[in-house]
């Protein structure tokens, strides 16, 4: 199968490709349906899980996640299909199993949205909601400009002018950091983290408990994302808060591993490495990696977000802004619906053979690097 054929145009066809490829590879499959929601054609929306590899309880595991941010699932799903078709799990060390979690946010995948059925950014939802929430005043100051009353006319023009003024005043990295950090006060806004753990959050925690056995002492995680960084380049972003873990990630995957602690708008590297490259991603609140902290403390987790560039950052943020406006009013009647949905897909997926080959090849390389790291023992 050519690399291009690993990738599908939408959720339903991506799910069909994934299930077929995983079954052909001999995976053990399970499906978990999102309650009370359906896709555009009335199809069920599911997180699908495939387990490949070791017959005995594994000492080491590789986990590949797609669709944490729904619309980014086309890329992650294609990579997972290729993983199964090319049987990349056979290149892992003996005693290593693979866990594939397909479409962690199936609603967003199906409806071409980054967020879930409650407008929640899943990668901002993994936090302790009984504790005080972060200060969202910086986001509050620009929310009305980001999501104006109308998408054309005077109010849109004034909103655009104000945002441009702020970007000129503070710079693109600081503007990006304010947005990406996450906010918990505006349910119709960008990067909204919610007020409680959402369904996909709870499901991921459950799946980790069910599919990572007590025998496993080492876990490598590749969480596939798109939208930030140079076109087609997969930036490996270390999102944990551990100097030792960062050093291990760089030993396994190479010096190009960046830390989310040194992203746009931040003071700089936290590890003390002067001149260290900044991440394309800003630090975020309620990141998904937090879910792994609840696992057995004896389990060594090495988590990377593998971020593939698509479009310039302001184009990507502009698409998210348009999507938030479109859905700020449920079932809004507007001629802008189709163009905004297309804008979202183009912001997070590049439908060219070269881009697809680049993202698949980069991930396959990182799978092999993960295998060498897991073999260290």
C-alpha cells in the first residue's frame, strides 16, 4: 500500500482503514463508543484500541495516540494505519508490546474540530479541578476580539484591528503563549479547558489502567499532533516536568528533543542549557501527559508530543478563531460554515504526498528510536 493510502479524508473512512489494518496485523481490538453523539452521517463515534506484540505480559510498551485534538486525527490515524501495514511492531525489542489508541477525541475528528463535544480542548482538561484554576485575565482581555459578534462587517473589522495592535505590541510568541496556555472562563473561547474531566479524559485514564499491565516497567509514548512548526517537520516535544526524564528522552530520541518549558513567550530553557532551541509550543495547563502520573510510580514513562508543521502560526490560530466563532452559537446559520470547516482541515492537515510521506517517515524513525531506548532496560 502506498504511503498516501494510509491517510483518509475523514473520521469514518479513517476508522475503517485503522480497524482493517490492525486486524490484518493480528491486533486485539476493542471499541469504546462516545455516548449520545453521532458523526455527520449518523455513524457511531468511538475510541478504538489495538494491542500488538508480546504474547507474555510485556516488560516494555510503546503507545501511539491519534486524535487528541480531533481534526489532527487524520495525520495520527494515517501513521497508525502505516504502523500496522508495515508491521513496525516487529522491529521492537523482544518482550515489547504496542498499544494504539485511535481517535481519542472522536467527536472532533468526525466534525473537523480541534475540540470535543463540549468545546473542550482535551490537552487542557487534565488538571485537578478541585484546586484553584489558573489566572485567565490575559485571555479575558482579548476574548471579545477573538470571538466577535459577527464574522464580517464593522465588528469583525474592529476586532481584527485590535488583535493586530496587540500582536504588534507584544509580538507573535507572547500572543501565541496567551492563547495556547489554556483558559477556564469562556466555554465558547479558544483553548477552553472545561470545569471537570470530560469523557475522553476519563476514557484515557481507564484505558491506561486496563492495557498497561503490572509487568511493564518502561513505557514510551508518542502523541501525534499537527499545526505547529516548520512544514512537515515533526518536533519531538518533551512535556513532563523532570530534568532526568528530559535527559533520557534526548538520549533515546536525540538532541532535537525540545522542552515545553522553553516554548514561545516563556522566559527560556528550564534545564539551564544556554542556547537550547525553543519549542514551537507554549507551556500549557492541564496537559494530557498528567494522566500518566497516576500510573504505578515504578513505571518509567517517556512521553513525547510529536508535532508536525502545517501552516504559518497565525493562519492556524486564525482557523481556530473562526471555528470558535462558528460554534459560539449552536447550529449557527451562516454562509461561512463550509469555508470555516475547510479552513480548519487545511490548517491541521496538508493533503499532499510529500507531507504525508514526511510525517509517516519521521514517526517510523521515532518508533525505531523508541525501541532502542526501551531496550536499554
